[in-house]
């Protein structure tokens, strides 16, 4: 889940014990995300997918980090096709050729795990597969900068710099964020190089890095439900996210899972 918030210079640092607790939460979030992704298929409704994720959370004795947050009504965010983020599960039937973005955030022992992926359903066209591959790779381009001493701007800028040659739109209105015992902590983590000076990353920072990339215009709008964000031209959007711990040796991806949208897996070339 990505929201803008007020700027602050207070970026929390997690202790080794904090990271141990976060690792448990993030591994559970990753497991629930992966199982929910496998559950998605043509003919199911987005509401059924949300209910399935809720049951997984109950089985693993965790709670949704999203349900009730600022009034959000779903257990997960589920956003088909032109929906960018913050989609709400309902009676919309998933169709062959759709892409479904799912964002899973959970709380375990007071700590949050947050991650997202975009799932292709059945016969997805080649341009949409390119969108998925580029978006996922842009996430990993950013993650490699999650190292002590690196400027936050370099991590953020890596997303847009990778995406730019493919002519896709980088969403600017919604951003990644710090995460820990609160869903949205400092700093903001945009998917483009921010203007001005940004802090250096320090060991113990934990970031939710989450590129949101549109097939067409980067512009978005919010629907009347006050939550669902769609692309300005109603073309598809993709969303991938990991929670990453900054260390002196580089990224420690707390929500680690196998790659899902490489060109090889999708049967395309970029």
C-alpha cells in the first residue's frame, strides 16, 4: 500500500532484534502473497481472492495491515488491469488475459511485512508481458542500491532510469515508504529521482520499495470509492514490491520470493 505523507527527518533505524521480528512478519507476508497469487484464475471474483487471503492470514495467526487502515475495507489490495493500487475486492470476475496486482501487508507481533506482485491470467498479450517484466526488473534495479552510505535518490532514481527507454509511465502520485511497526514510516521512496538533497541510507533502515508502472500515461485518478487508483488512459498498470533491510553489505530482502516476471519466464524478449 502506497500513500504520500508529510516529510520528516526522522527515519527509524531497526535493531538486530527488530529485524529478527520483521523477518518473521515479512516471510509470512511473502508466503501469503505467493499462495494468493497461485489462487488467482479466470472465473474467480476479486472478492473471492480477498477472502482467500483473509483465510490464509487467519490460519497463520496474523492480521491484515490494510483492513481498517484509514477506513480501507479489504484484507488485501487487489487491482485488475487499469487499476494501479488500492483496488478493493468485490464481484468483478477475473477474465482470461487480465493482469491482477495484489498487495499483501500483515502484522505479526506488532511488526509489518509488506509486498506486492502482478499476476498474469491466461493468455496475456506480449506488450502487457513486457510491462510486467520491466516493472519487476525496475524493482530489482532499485533494490541493489539498498546499501549503507548510498543516497536515497540513487535508489529511487534507478526505477525511472530503467523504465524510461521502454516508454512506460512511472506513477509519481503514489510512492514507497519506510515500514516497521507503522505501515507508513519515513522516508518516502518515490519511483523517480527526487529534487534536492536526500539522506544517505543507513544500516537498520527498512524500506518498502514498490514501482507502479503504467503501460501508457503516468497520470492516474482516484475513483469515487476514495481508494481505487486507475490509470488516466485506462491502459494496464503493474505493481511489484519488496520490503528490504539496508545493510553495509547491500540489500537484505525480507520478503524474498522467486522471480515471477523475467522475460524468460514470460517467453518474451525486451
